[in-house]
C-alpha cells in the first residue's frame, strides 16, 4: 500500500535523478521542481499544485490527477492518455504543452489558459465545456473529438474540421472562425 503525504511543500527538487517516491500526495505544492524524463507512474495527486516545474517527457501510466493545477510549467511530450481516468481533473495556466496527448480521455471542464499547445493530440477525446482561453493551438489534432460547449473564442491557430468533430454549442469568435474552414479550402478576405 502506498504511503500518504499531506500538505507538504516541495521546492527546487530534482526528480530527474532521484524519482518522486511512490505515494498518494494530497494538498501538496511542487515549486520549481525538475521531473524531466522521470516516472510518475502509479502516483496519486489529489488537490496538488505544480508551479514553474519541468515535467517534460514524464511517464504517467496509471497516474491519478484529481483536481491538480499546473502553472507556468514546461510539459513537453507527455502522453496523458495513459493516466488514470478515474476522477481525472486538472487545469493548466501559462504552460507549454507541446507534443502532449489527451486522446481518448474524458477531460470535460478542463481549463487551458494562456497555454502554448503545438501538436497536441485530442483525437477521440471527450472535451465538453473545455476552455481554451488565449491558447495557441498550432497543428493540434481534433478528430472525432466531442467539443460540445467548448470555448475557443480567444484561441488562435487551431484547425478543426466541423464534419469530423462534434461542435454543438461551441464558442468561436469572428476573428478565429477561419480555423473551422481550413479543411474546406475556403479563402476568407478582410
């Protein structure tokens, strides 16, 4: 059985050489920690915060993220589709999420705010009510994605084919509507 760690602050730790101990972390804060290329597999995070951390290429097989907040984190190449889907809930603010994968996950109500999200895979994910506030979504993949009530009104550089995704009640702005028409080879003039 995993041991529990409650309300502990972890600051400036390098877990790339000495991995984080297998445990259940509740209400913990990780600040300026380096997790690059390490394993977080089978670890449980409940109501935790990651601030200014490097989580690039971390392994998240069966990792539980329950009400976890990532702020100003570098998260490159993480395959979130392998994390534990039970009670999955996280949000991202000012993060770099390039080359991450959320495919086939239920990420309803997730908030992505001011995130750089190049080449992120949302294929076959359930992303209802997701907010992409001021996010840059260049070459991110949306295919058979459930995007009902999703908010793209301030997102830029996305390309979503309306005939290959469910977009009922999704929100877009006049400025970014061209991201819905790229698949149809339509030119929009000012």
